[in-house]
C-alpha cells in the first residue's frame, strides 16, 4: 500500500476517534516513538514526542477546541502528494458555533512513514494564525464554554 493510501486510512481513523474518543483506533498508524510538531506562532505551536504523548495532546486539542463547536467541516485544499519522501496535504477547517461567526483556519500537514506507520507528523500554520485564534477565543470563547 502506498503512503498516500495509508495516510487516507489514518485520516479516516482520526475522524472516527473524533466521534467516539477511542484512541486505540490510531495506535496502528503511529510508531511508538513518533513525533508530532505544530509549527505556528503562540498559542498554537508545540511538539509531542511518543505515541502516547501525541494522543494526549491531540485529545486535549479536540476536547478544548474542536468538540466545543456545533460543527466542523474539514476540507482537503490540495494534495495528497509525496514531497521529499513525505505525504503532504493542504487543508482548511471551518468551525461553526451558533451566535458566532465561523472560525476558519488553514494549514499544511506532512506525514513521514516508517513502514506503514507515521513516525513524524507536522502541521504548519501561516504566520498570524496564533493571533487569529487568540482573537477569536477572546471574542467568542465564552460561547464555547457556556454549555
């Protein structure tokens, strides 16, 4: 199986985890010593090393952001394709919340594989994305946390 096909399987599995919070679904997709790096200005940037740390960080992101919205729509903008031996995509997420404007963020993701498992995953956001996120949270965070 190609890395692009395997990445597609991982992406579908991640959406299952988003719905059911069963992180064991993702274990076959990551090496135990995988690294996940978010390249962005604060407060978005960060790095987790090890599969368990990655899952913990991703769960925290879903619980404190994605799952607080009424709906989220993820779109593949470009790719997938192989660049420098890694699977690359460009994506956009639209987050919807009653009583607030949509929050839209976009970025690029790469995944490097060892065999059929991701050993390095990276999300890169454009300059200013952290400020955009902080401003949205300042203006509408109370609506997200009101339930």
